[in-house]
C-alpha cells in the first residue's frame, strides 16, 4: 500500500513542542521514503474556536473535526483514494467518536475514510521501531488545555499523605 503523510496540527501548543513533533514526522517520512505534505497551522483561528469549544465542553470534538476536515480536503484535492488518522493509534482518544466524525466528513467530501484500530498487537512492534529510531514521544495531546491538565496531574499532592 502506498501512502502520503499529511501534517496539519494547529492544536499543538508551544513552538518547541510543535517543532519536535514536526521534525519527528519529517524524519520518519524521510526514513520511509514517503512524501509528507505539510500545511501551516492557522493557529489563531484554531485557538479561538478551541477556546469556545472548551467552554462548551467540546474541545476534543472541535479539534478532531478541524483536523479531519483538512485531511479529507487534502485527500480529495490531491486525488487520493482514502484518508485515515494517527489519532487512531492512541488509547487516550475516543475511537468511536473519531470514526463517526471522519465518516461524516468522508461522505461530504466524497473520499473514503479508512478506519483501522491502530492500537492492535502490531502497535507494540511500531512502538519498538519508533524507540529504535529515536523518535520523539509526546506526553500530552497537544493543545494548551491538555498541557495544563498534564501539568496539574503531575503536581497534585500524592493521595494518602
């Protein structure tokens, strides 16, 4: 199967974090000898929408929608047969909801959404490979709000003291 990478991540907060993730994607796609399309983030517009969605308790859905929408548009405009997402490799994401959103976007843009649960047993092999290659591993989803949540969890007093 041939594939092309697509990088559109306005959700990633912090310039250093953004650069670490982008450099990792670039290195990986170069290692795989596969093309990588990079779309600059519309960060200010994204952050406005994310803040509004966060107040409504829907920030993740906003993020999934925005990123999957751009991915489907790029797939359609580039003449690709299908699109998928690395969101489906995470045990921390709501797979069913992501799948529903992607399938709706797929119908609108008339490009197939390729659903695959990338959390399967061969994900261990992928993790081992990523460690051998020295790839950067993120420790939060990327948005400002998730970074703050990670920080708060790390700094909570230990229970039972």
